């Protein structure tokens, strides 16, 4: 089935056209500067890359232009819009409503509207992307795949915040977790590599990118994860603080006379690697600064290494054991030193990293075993593929509807 996977941001729309039978990407690209100009960057394997500046007033314009590009004789890869058989959308927040991917209909759209409040930055662009596809391809079925869905198996004691219960009842304030599609993909791949029944597996998955989260996946189901009510919680990230004492927020608001939006901005955009190092949010810049002897850059990286290790320990306790640790996403796949820091000192748990393999992962990066032959716990690098999960879920749901 030809599935168009769409990931809409506030002024951008990433897309990939998949042939799910052949497991092949037919085209991928990005519409950007939506609403403030418009540009499309489009790549088809075996053809020269294409880029053009075309006005995109809104997401509907962007969708129409991407469909025109996909069907263009010269730069496209299909001859007719009808060859797009389904659309799969990445949706950041599905609240408590969505525990798995769903076919879009009126009821689903209404529930998604209710989730807007939970992810005010992400949901409106997603809704615009959905609307854009409805306008450009009204006959094509659309499926929603949620970042929060895989985490919906967490037990109550893991997702309930110890604040007055009425806030959970009134506003849905609880831990939801994010990057679920990635945790689901890499944990399923890891389960295939373990020599035991899926129901007995205990895996810690570390998705480390600009945003990072770590999950405990027991028997294929999430029992805990580091991100929370929003993607601000958990480990240190590029510009996000991760978890801190909540009293720091009110203390700083008082001392610095900060508004709600200012403190939000500090915690989401000025903290993390950037805030601690004062240099950059990008792990490559942090590593380069460490080479030049920068102490605060080293501290930023040390925090991440320490926190990952701490969560591996905590989640082993939560699951009652550990079979495997998986590293994925930009930092997890590309930064050997972080993997080394995270595993160092965990020998007592049966974790033994093969430093030589870890330091010399061949490129292009593929699934690689990083643990020693004798390590009781397997350590793997597994490149994530969220788009593939979205395409396959979409094909499954549309074929069975
Ligand atoms: P996002 O969360 O935006 O999807 P990514 O998963 O691409 O982000 O991760 C971005 C992070 O990964 C950055 O900190 C970047 O430094 C790091 N990273 C990405 N690619 C590489 C690479 N080839 N080498 C080293 N670090 C990389």
C-alpha cells in the first residue's frame, strides 16, 4: 500500500511516501516556511533532489503542493494522486483517549480537539495538517498515530502525580509519556533479538535526541517512562531542563519577577545542554567544546550520562530485572561517549559494554550489538524508524476497515 506519512509542525510539514509491501521509501521531503513564504525540499531515490520556493499560505496549500510534487512528471514518483492510498499522521498527544492508532472520523477529531490543551504547541499544527489532507485528498482514509499511545499501559502508581487528585479528574494532569512510536519500534526490534518469550522480556529503551526519554518496557508493554504530562520532564535535553524540584519554578518567578510564559520559555528553550553549557543545545557542539577543555560543556554531558545510568537502575528495579538496554535517536545512535557513561559502573547489574565496538560503530548506522559476549544484559544500538511504524499502522488499519 502507498502510504503518505505526515508530520506537521507549526510552520513545517515533513512527509514520506512509503510502499508498505516493498518496505520502501518512494519519496521524502519537507514543506517549510508555511504562512511566511513557502519552500519545498523533495527527494526521490535515484533522482536529483528538488527544491523550490512556492507560496504556502497554510497547511492545505502545503499539502496540495506536496501532492503536486509527488505526481510531477519530472521530480515526482507517482503518476496520479489516486496512487496515495492512505495518509498516516504523527500526533504528539492523544491524552487518555487514544491507546492505539485510529482511523480518522468525526468522533476522533472531536477527541483530538479536546487534547489540544495538553499540547498547545503541537496539536494545532497537526490539526492543520489533517485539515490540509482532508481538503487536498478528501477521498483518502487518514490514520492518526500517537506519541503517547504506547505508554498507556503504565500502572496508576507510575502515572499519577501526588498532587490533589481533583487536578487529574478536572484537567487530566498525569504522566503521559512521549516518543512512544520510537520506544515501541526499538523495543519490538530488541524483543526479536532476545532469546526468550516476548512476555518475559525486560528492556530499557533510551531515545536520546533533541528531546530525550527513557522507557521501561516489560513484556512488550511500557511500565514507566521519563517524560510526563508534557515533554519537559525526564532527563536533560537540548534546551529543556528535564525534571527539577518544582519549587525552583516558583522561587525563580518570585526572584526574577517572571511571568508564566517567561518561566515556560526558560525551562523549555533556555535550559538543558544550552542552559548548563552556555554554548549550544547540540550534542556535537557540546562534545567539540569538551575537546577544547570547556568545563560547563563537560558538566552538561556528565548530567546526561549520570541520569541515563540512574534511570537504567531505577527501571531495572521497577521491572524486577533487565535483559537489554537500547540506544536510539540522534545522540543515542551517534555519541559513543554517552553510551559509555550510561553503562559505566553497571557491571553489578550484568551490564558490560564492549568499548571497542562501541567506539567503532560502522556507518551507515545499522542495528549493532554493543555488549561483550559474556554480558548478561544485551546492549544494542537500534536506529529508530517512527515513519515506518506510522506507515505500517496506517496500512493495517486501512486494510482492515
Ligand atoms: P529530534 O529530537 O529533533 O528528532 P535527533 O534525534 O535528530 O533530534 O537528535 C538531535 C541530537 O543528536 C543533537 O544533539 C545532535 O547533536 C545529535 N546528533 C545528530 N546526528 C549526529 C551525528 N551524526 N553525530 C553526532 N551527534 C548527532
